C-alpha cells in the first residue's frame, strides 16, 4: 500500500485505558504510524509518557495549539494525516473543529461533543473540509455485530418488530454514595462531561448500535432517568422507550449503578421470522432464534459469515476476538477512507452517527425533565 498513515494523538497518556486501546488498534493492521501528539496537559508527564512508549519526542507538543501550528509548518507529505481525540468530553468540539478547519482527518471518542448545537457546527465544518471523520462507537467493530447487521439487511429476520438494548455497569456505585467523590469526579461534572453521564457515556453506544445493526432510525424517545442524590447533576441510570421508523418499538436500559456488573451490553433485534441476540461480554457468539427451531449459535471466522464480518476477523475460528480487535477494525476502515480505497459504509461510525448521538442525549434529558414525555430526535444530513 505504500507508507503508513501518520497518526497524532490527543490525550490517552498515563494509565488511560482508552489510550492503550487506540494505540494497539492503530497498530493492528499495520496501517498507521504514531508520529506525535499531546498526551497530557502537564509537560513533564506528556514528554515522559512519550519516552516511556518509545516515541520520538520531536513532535510531542506542549499543547494542542502548538501541535496545529508546528504540524502546518511541515510539508504535506510529512505532517500528521489524522489525529485521534481521546480527551475528556468538553475538549472534543474545539479540538475537532480546529483540526477540520486545518485539513486534518479526525478520529474522535464519543460522545462527539457536549451539545447537539456543537455537533451540528462540526457537521457543517466537515462539509467544507471534506476530510474523513470517524466516531469510535467501538462495539460496531466486532465481527459478529457486523454479521448481525448484514443478516438483518439481507432480510433474514423478516420485518423488524422490536429492538432492545441493555447496557449495565456498576463502576460508579462506590463513587455516587460518597459526597466528596461524586462532587469531584469529572464524569459527574456537567462542565466537563455535558448534560448527561450514563446516557452520554454508555446510552449513546446502545442508541448507535440499534440503528447500526437494524437499519431503522429512532425517531422519538420517552425517558425516565435516575440521579439518586439531589446534589448530583448527572444521570447515572435510566430507561428510554423508543419509537422508530417502520412502526418499530423498542427500549434502551442503561445503568452505571448496577452493582456487580462489569460491561454488560446486550443487543437484541426481533423480526417476524427470527430474532438475533449478541452479548458484549461473550462477543464471539451471535444467537439466532426462530419459533419452533433449535437455538443456533454463529461464530466468527467461518465461511457462512458475511464479507463485512470476515473482513474484520483476524483469527481462525475458535480464537476469541475482543475489544482491541473491534477498535482495530474501525481504524482499518478509516485507513481505507483516508487512502481513498473502496470500503463498506459499515466499517466505521461517521459524523452523522456522532450528531444523532448528541441529539439522542439531549432529547432523553429533555424528555425526563419535562415530565417523561415523548420528544422527537432531530434529523441531520
């Protein structure tokens, strides 16, 4: 293919899990080379981290503005081609906007921004920039999720009747009951996280996933959120009823106070001929259910799977594919787009996914605050 894509990274230093995930994913298919970035706002930790991971320090910058300024001084064939944004939520919008305005491709963590208005501005900016923009709804990269999408698209479930997603975690349980901790955690700070914690963090995964696999659009929501304490400004649990295109109904249940749960993300789609179910904690299994028929279990790497699923499968059948592989498949799809190679539009979530995700967050909060009423999701193009 030629030289690797030059990748810059913002955030993700220290012991950041998301930083490790992105760095490994970018290396997985030998498509990218990390050339620099800003890993931490503190210079000592920033430069120290770069040295720790064996990165040359000549393109490790003191801050984001310095990165833009210095990279633009380089010849086009040397400067960063794409920059991954792994910072806290409130920095996503200003960073992504300036990167687009200066001609960079962008890979952005979710939620894409902190408000729907910011997301629409980014969408307009991208239309002018005409670069590649991906949002890392990571779970869309799993081979069996891609198989689920293709089976539904090919009509194997028949007419879709019901969609259902559950995303349960328990990590915030020991924080929310400690007043000092809940008032100092950045994820519970609206200035840094936006208007939502649970829905903004994991509920958007469920929203995007249901649209991704089913092909339907979620048109309106009715939400009931749980804040638990009066001094807590961010939801940490919620249930959202869904009205979708083609008269499909559904529900999203999301919680970060589900005591003992780790990362229990379950996606279910039911048609009039069959149903499909996938569980993130057992991602190699896709369950096909039909009335009067034995339960079938589909697994990655077999020839019965779709081209899209097999393209994202790196290991022979029987070898687990995990979260690093899922993110790696998204990076692989972005690489194809940057290199102007043919690619399936299911290979990575786009700006539109990010914008719709922000509309979902705001409409869920609006529904709850206005007495649990139906609110329409805004359409974007």
